[in-house]
């Protein structure tokens, strides 16, 4: 670690925090845990971050930003707004990322107590909503979708999708991932006046 640049050291702290948070949960992750994961002292963590709140916010942002980037890239590469919306649903609920949804759940729970986590969660949530709103507006413009208020439509769709996805994480046997996709896309089809099954994966 002695040869790392300050940026690399900070990145290493964030990576270690993510690793611990995946195992223990965001709320249970401590400075001591992160230091042990790195094989260093707690003092190093405090040197690069003012508080554990900031460490957890940075870890959450790293995971959530990666997911946002993947969805954005897939949607940008879609030929039509309808195809982009299909990509939104498939990339928002990847089959191998329950741990990432767990971090979202943890972050929302911690947001009430940790200002830095709350600010990061709010900013990322707005970015997800903006991504969805943008594709809805594009669909309205080309006549693919019908919506008098794309911003509100995006919030309704996103909120339903989040609620269903977190049910899978928190109560694994209650509903399936297939249910999440089917119900959320079905609601979006109604919201945007699409034909039934229009958002089914190709």
C-alpha cells in the first residue's frame, strides 16, 4: 500500500468497504472491518475519509454508479425508445446482482441516519429517474409512447420496480425475479399506453 497514489489508496478503501458490506451489510460495516479487510490500520481510513458515513456513501456510489452506467450504455445503443425501455428493465434487474440490490436496500435504510449516504442515494435515484424519463420523452416524441407527464410516469414505474425488486432481496421466497419483470413491464405498458407484451424481452 505504501507505493499507492492517494487516489489508488482511496479506491482501495472503497473496494474493501464494498467487500465487507456485501458480507455484513452496510449498516454493520465498521472502520475496523475495512481496515482488517485491507490489512492496515483504522488511521489510514480516517486519513482519507472524514467519517464512516463518507466511506459507506462512497462504497454505495461505486456499486450504484456502475449499474447506472451499464443501463445507460445499453439503452443508448438501442435502435428505438421501445427497445431502450426493454433494455432498462433487463439491465435494472440483472439475475446475478442480488447483492447490489441488498446494498440499495441497506443504503435506503441508512439514509435516515447518515447524511452522506442520504445525499448519495438521492442523487443516484434522481439519475435513474432521469434515465427513464429521457427514454419516455423520446418515445412520446416519436409516437411510440403516450404520456402527458413523462417525469411522473418515470417515478411511478421506477418506484414499482424498486419495490418489487427489493421484495425479492428482502423476502426471497415471496415473489420471483420473473414476477418483478412481468409486473413492472406490464404496469409500464399500461402507463405508456402500449400493447400488452410490447415490453417483453426479445
